[in-house]
C-alpha cells in the first residue's frame, strides 16, 4: 500500500487524518500521523482555560481515541528528504529512525513569533499550548493569595500586575478573560480591591483586533477601560528584564505575569526539509493544496495545509493574496486536502480550496463578547452567547462538545472553580519532605 505521512496533528493534520479514514477504502493506503503531542489542542479555548472557565483536558482531542485507522506516532519529525521520500522520526525515548513514505502532508502548524527584546525569552510565557494556559491560570491565582498577605507596596503591585503583549484576537481574548478571572477572585479576597489590580495590554499598532471593524474595536477598548484594564496603542515593549516592563512611551512598571501573543510564524520544522519555502518561512502551495516550487511546478507527493502553508486565497480576502493563519482555514483545508489526496491516489482531479471568511467572534470574559460578519456586528451578552455557541459546536468530536458544554452549565450553577494546582509541577515534593532516608 502507498504510505501517507502526516507531519503534525493540529487542526489541519487531525482533520486530514480523520477525513482520510472516511474517504479511503480499506487497504487503499496506510496513514501515519506524527506529532510530539498525543492530542490536538483547540486553541480558541485557551483564553477560557487560562480564566478557569473550561477544564484543560476538555479543550484537547486525543489522537488515538478518535483516529482508529491511523497509525499515530508520538514523536518529532526532525528531518525530511523528499527527494528520497524519507523522514527522520525522533521519539522522546529511543533512537531516531527513518520512515519511508509515498505522500507527505505538511501540517506542522505555527509557533509563537518573538523579537529579540531583552528579557522576553526569560520571563514571558506564550499562549499557544494547553500547558501555557494552565500555567497562566495557576500563576494569577497564586499571585492573589500571595498578595493578600502583603501590605500595600511595590511587591504587592508586582504580583497583581498582568501584562499581555499583542492586540490581535488571541491577545485581546486572553487579556479580557484574565481580567474577568481577576474580578471574580476579588470576591474571595476582601482585603484587595479592583484598584489594586493592574492590567496592561501593549500593542504596536494604532488599533486592536484588525479582523473586526474600527467601530467594534473601539467598543472593545471602551469595555476594557470600564473594567479597569489599560490598552497601550502605538506602543512597543522595549525591555522586560527581570519583570521590569519598559515601554517605548517611557513608562515603566513591574509585573510577575507577562504573556506574549504578538503573532505566529510557521513551524521551523520546514527548515529541515528540501521542500520549497517562501520568504516568510511557509511552504509554497497551490489552491489544490499541493506543494509547488518557486516556478509553480508541482512537487509530486507533497501536500500542505494550515499555518505552515502559504495557500492562495481565491476569494481575494486574504493578506497578501494568501489565507490568513487561523482555525477556520486550517480545519477546512484539512478536509479538502483529504479529498484531494484520495482523488490523486485514484487518478482523479483535485479541487481548489475556496473559503470566504464567515466572520469573527471573540469572548471577552463572562458576559462579554463581540461578533463581526461584514457590516453586521453584535456586542456584549448576545455576542458572548454566540461565541460559546459557535466554538461549542466547532470543537471536534461529540464527546468533546458534551464535556465543554457540560462544564459551562456546571459553572453557571456552581460558579467558576478558582483553585490553583501549581504544586503539580513538583509532584514529589510532599512525599520527599517526609520520606525516610538511609542514615549516612
């Protein structure tokens, strides 16, 4: 049988494998998916995970549970020689090995894009993985109980100051959800008030959320200001050494929680291949989701989708003529890629990927949201329900949908569970503290 190797198990990779299982006849091809994680993360839920509104495990989808006919390999792809059609697989335990393939599907996704700003690499945390979202949640909750034991002063101010860098959708949702969590925590700490908390979002451009209209973005700014959250526009972070924030405006303050959401870039795994890459580090692709060289010639047996691919946007609505890196495109490209790959195996013609953006929806904390589709915009509570309704249905697999919605219903009646489990990072500490040891 021909072997199909899928590199990456995020949106595009997971849906490609899922739909290949549906389209391929038994014995028609072998599908192997390689990803260093055993699950797909539904990234639109990360801000709500950070705010404690969704249980972390409910926002990830197990590869092995749902991909019954796909060989799932939990490891990294550290090299690809497409000329020889071999990939180097490096597991966490054991030696690297070579895997032959007939078709390769590059869906390795994206990683946080950072700049060489002093201190950022040492003190900041991203918002691209479930582990990061959980760590942010625990840090904020822990900082509240520490601050409650301190008198007013610089040390308490540092613990209660949150900084988010980046005013796109991910940044604004993270910022607003954490503001919502902090406001809820204040009810449990009568010695602290909203004036003791300081929330700063830093955006280099003159506006936030370019996916929505200017009028809608202004409403978001006004809403955040009413909730004691400050947005710095036309401002750059110049240093974060030791948690001391320095801005291009000359302002300076300290923070114990700095979150970086200022953009993404294609997974660097593509640099370890002989596949053609464009100037932004993405794989060159055509509308049929085949990889092409700089002259537009098809690279046989090579496919790409999602954030790692520069796919032409045939609707004319993309940035620079290409599909923007978001979940809407990644999911739909994965489905189309599975159809096209099946067609190629059967000697049929593939179809072009065409998808017009359906709009944008964002959650801004419990009870607040925005929705934008063309000139139609909703704000406030109704948009918040629209946000939850859309993403509650969009997360893959019905068992995940039921867990997420069940959690939301539980929170409605029982309230948010504001408990930190940061001690999990050192699970042996309790045992080792009292464990008997041999005498010297």
